[in-house]
C-alpha cells in the first residue's frame, strides 16, 4: 500500500474502469497503481486522513451518495452518513476528528457545508452539523 506520509508521498484518486468509478492509489514516482475499491457502485472524492491511515470518500454503494471511511491497512469500510440526499467531497480536519463535506439540503433545495465526527459511534449519535446558510450552493 502506498504510504502518503513518506517523503515522496502518494496520491489517492478516482478512475473510471469498465463503467464504474473506483478508488486507486499510487506512490509518487511509481508507475503501477493499486486498486483500492472494486464495488459495483461508484466510489469517488477520496481524501487521505492527516495520519495516512484512512481514506474518506463518497459512494453510491447503499443507493444514494453517502460518505464512507476506509481503513487503509484492512480495507474495512464504514458508512458515515445516512440521509436520502447527496453527500460528497469530504475533507478532513487537521486533527482527523471531523469530516467537512457538501450535502444537499431538502429544506433549502441547495448544497450546504456540513461537518460530522469521524468516530462512527459519535457520528451516528450526533449526526451532522450544518455550517452554511447562504442562498446558492456552498461547495
């Protein structure tokens, strides 16, 4: 597995292959990528955690676009959001405790920015917090 914390680092990215988007990783300077996901659903918007042990991403594997976190060492994946709307474009807080992301708000019929804990138990208990309230999409 490429190590994003090595001096040269590594990239995690989305590539479309055989009609589906999956996550791939490659160490800088290498020519052979490593496929990280191979789900029939689309996976996209990957982001390394600050400590390089996890990847947050968006996926349609449970129907609509939701956020997930993958443990890089095991490949274990945890669903973080549970809404009927769209969630995507996750980014990590510097301490790795939170994900910020864009989500569709049914009340405003608009995209807003939310945060959610990266601890699955706390995320399930507390849910997400909406941060933006301006008219127009916040992405």
